[in-house]
């Protein structure tokens, strides 16, 4: 499932050379361990081959998108 971010975010510090991410392809949410697995989606719709994971406490898929965006944005200076 593809999740759109509330607004695009620069992801070059999260994945070297990636550029702007407009969303994430949700691969899984483990509600027991609170791990979200995903791949970022570029502005042109290309899905990154790299699988990423973050620990968050998502209530649903919408909050998962916000959690992923926040984790990517946190890498920006």
C-alpha cells in the first residue's frame, strides 16, 4: 500500500542521493513490536529498492505515514 505524506520531504540525508520523497510504500506494520517497514517513494513515483524500518507506535496507516515522514525529516539539519 502506498502512503502519501502530508507534504513532500527531503530524504537525501535518510538515503544518500534520494532527493525528495512524496510518500512511502508500506510493507508491514508490526503492532506488537511497533516496527514499520517501508520503502520511500520519490516525486516521480519511483519506489526505492531499499527497505527501511522504524520503531513507532502507529494507531493506523495514516499515522504510520506521519511517523515515517517525521523519521525522514528528523535527519535534516
